[in-house]
């Protein structure tokens, strides 16, 4: 999982249990890949670190203003966002699998009662846990476009400079690259295997 590869102590325990089971059953032990599971675990951990990206896009009101909270709440509702068990506004696909979420600028759930002056929001996509990353990214951009129309806001980088189409295409390329890397490793984003590795 995201805590890293299994420890040497865990692998030693596993080997001891394997040997005990083999002896108890008077059987033989056959490794499906090879016996060096520590090497496999470290290699897999390095790959996971390579593709483990939370893709984040920032929306802020134009003219350095603040969002109209009532309009923001209505736009979230109309666009199909639902509040999950952790309080985040999540957009789900047709199979009810989360695709992306909206958070406050400090990456916490939006709290309209505690924060009546919201100066920006984040759209976040956890790439390893998202089915069909490229298609989901396009769905997120469509949602962002709706927010821009309804809330008079703009998509910006970390320096609050407005993003243009070239920036967006570079981001899309990175999303597609990570998805392809995971598929090539037989760990498709959003799959049960990916959910185990990136939990």
C-alpha cells in the first residue's frame, strides 16, 4: 500500500509460515515468480512512487474576489457532486466510482458555515485510483468549464496565473502517460489491484 514495501521482518515471518505449512503437509514449495519477494516488493514500491500523483487544478474568482457561496453550492449540486463520508464533494462515474473531488484551497472539505469567504477551490483527481484517467480528466475539465461559466472564475497555476490550452494539454499528456504506465504494468488505474496498492 502507500506505506511502502513490506518489511524484512514480515517477509521472514512469511517464509517461516510457508516452510511450516510445507512441512506440516509433507509437500513441496513452488514459487510462481521467484523466491526473492523482497526484490519484487522494492521494485513494485518504486513503480508505485513513480505513478502516485494527485492531479490538482485550482479555480479562483476573477478580480481577486470571493465565491458567492449560494451559487457555489448550487453549481456543485447541479453538476452532480455528492458529499462522501469524509465530507468531500465527489463526482462519481456511471458505475458510482469516484472520479474527482472539489476541496478548499487547503485540500480540506468545503465548509460553507465555517468559511463564508471562499477565495478558491481545488479540483483533485487521485490518478492511481481513477478509472479511465484520460476520459475522467476530460469529464473534470467539462465540470470546470461549467463552474467557470456559472461562477465567473478562472483556472490558474500555483502562481495564480491563468492556464491556457497549452498548459491543459501538457497536463492531459501527463495523465495519459501515467495511465499507460500503469496499464503496461498490469495495474490499471482504479482496478481492485490499484486500490490495494494505493490505499
